[in-house]
């Protein structure tokens, strides 16, 4: 249309009719030059609008849930650090902490809650020992697991629930 013809005239590109392909080839150096028609105010408005639209998209999963999943995947290999989990989620540890704070939680609270849930689940399985439950929940030794389990439940992990 008329717009395409105007662009070709401004770029000093002669049109070729009945060509096998449609396209325009630009010299690479052209991309290093500033755009004389750039509008910084319009750019800022468009970026702000795009950000508002992205923020309005409902997220299927809260960050806390994604953190919980990332921890769970790594837990059998030991307790993952906040830096490791942040890296898994492609962000810095500082950003991760800030976003979790907005959701009303912390990395430590998510880790502790997940360990508690996994410990209770593991000990409900027939044949699962306390040492196995400790290993599954990322504790390096059964002693630390015992202390944490008592803090979570008020009882020893070896004592059957009543």
C-alpha cells in the first residue's frame, strides 16, 4: 500500500515488481545508526502500557509455589541455598526475597514448610526410617532432623502419631 511505498522512497529502495520474494535488505551498519524519527516520549508511553498489561495477566502459579517446586526438586541432594533456587528461577536472590516478601512469605518459611510436609508424608509410608526421612528432606544428619521435627510437631519422629 501507500505506507510501504512511502517507506521505500524514504529508504531510497527501488521497488521490483513480480519478484519471487517480497523483502527489503538493509546494510548491517544501518542498525548502528540512531533512528532520526525515534520518539522517546511515545516509547516510554508504550513501555509503561505494556508493563501494565503484563502485570494484569493473572499468574497461574504464585512465586512461592514455584520456589517450593524448585526446592523440592533439589532437596534430596541437600538443602539448596536461596541463591541456587533464585538461579533456577532466573532471578537474583535479592529479587526473589523481595517478591516473596510481597507475597507475605520468606524463602526460609517455604523451605521449612516443605520439609515439614515431606517429613510427615515420608514417615507415613510404611518402612520409611527416620534416617531416610531426614535424607529426603535435605537434612545432613538425623539429629538436625529430630530437632526440626520436634519443633514442627511437638513430638519425636520415631514416636507414632496418635
